[in-house]
C-alpha cells in the first residue's frame, strides 16, 4: 500500500488505541477488546504467511467455542491462468430461489428474522426485461414458474472495472487475479460507500449480530469468503471462492434444478462459459456503465 494509505490507517489505529484507553472518542469505544484487535490487524494483503497462520488459528479457536464445530479456514490463492466467469440462461430460470437458499447454506449468511441474501431473484412481466425498476423480488405464488413472467437472478457481477473497489476509502475490498472481488471483513469499517457505488445492489450490510444456527453452520470456509462475518461488515457473493479454488462449482450452480447456471474459466477456450459467450445471445446488465461485468445472461439460440 502507498505511504498515504498507510498514514490513514495509522491515524485510525492511533484513534482506536486512545479510545480503548478509556477516552470518550466514538471510534471503537463500544467494541470489545477482541473486536478491536480484529479491526486493528494488518490488511490481509500485507500479512506474512506466519501472520496469516496466527490469525487463522485464532479464528478457528473462536469459531470452535462459538459454534461447537471445528472450522477449516483456507487462504488458498487464485489458481494460475484462471479468470472466472458466470453464465445464466434466462429461458431456463423458473424463479424457484433454490439458488438463494443454497447460497445461504454454503456461505453462512444470517437466517430467519435477520436473513441476508447474496442473490436476489427479480420477477418481471415477460417482454419487460429492460425495465428493472418495475421488477419485484418479494413474490410468493403457489407455484413457479408463473405464466407471463420471467425471472432475473442478480448478485455480485465481479466486474473487471468494479466501482465498489474504487469507492472503498481504505482498500477493504479488491479484485483478485482470478477476477473474484473480495472483502477483508476485519479491515472493513462499515462506511457502506461500496454499497452505494454498486449499480447491481450486489452487496449487503450486516446490521446485527449474525443469526447463524449452530447446527446449520458450514465449517469449510475461506478467509475472504464464507467465514462467519461480524456485525457492521459488508458482505457479498464471492463465486463461492472456497469451492471454486478447490475445483468445485459454486453452490448456486449445483443447486439449480434446471441447469440455468453455468460457470467456468474465461481463459480456457474449451470451457462451457466461452462456448456460451461465443455462440449464444448474451448480454450484461448496465453495460452502459462500462463495469465490464463477468456475469453473462443469455437465451437459448
């Protein structure tokens, strides 16, 4: 990081230490010592391997005490010569939302009254696809699909030119070499500038302590992905970073009952996602904004 960014971080650190000493400064004054230590740790990209190991060990012990399960927290880096891309065939999507709940189960998002969803499924009247302002995602028919409607799932688009990354004042979010846009939850200060900057509403803010039942927690996590998040952190789809870097599909792809969701390496000319882009009628949301989304919607030719 540059000297300017380092100075800003040191400024926040000094204020925080002062607040922990007992002075009535608002920053971190309501946090526990554990929360303060999390906030004050190094940026993930600045950590040495030894520092990462210490942080992982601390988190695994904390999660064991909190959830009664042994977590495996990965810090696996991006695979070489890999750039992930996503495809979604709208003519097959039936609006069942199985992708939404598969995502919640896999990625340890808050449930029930405080539920957070990284995927939103929009319902639109058929023939009205371009007017997203007329869409709704709180629909509850007896059965789906409904006659006269089309369904448009939306999540983080993992843009090549992500406005959320530019908006973050402390570099708590960035793009990995494989194209996945990630968040360092411990570095995030909850300013929500990234949420305001995202034109896809692909990010959510954790307003309360995460509501995650112990018997439903997924202990196979990635530090930059689906590990349990704290209150006041921004979170989002990571293409299931904990799965794709281990050679698996994202949970939503596996859960889709109609096979509408596709995923693969954009750099591989033989991949399914390349086949779709080159041979199907594809489009990307808000292309006029030049975000260069890596999420492609398409119809059967």
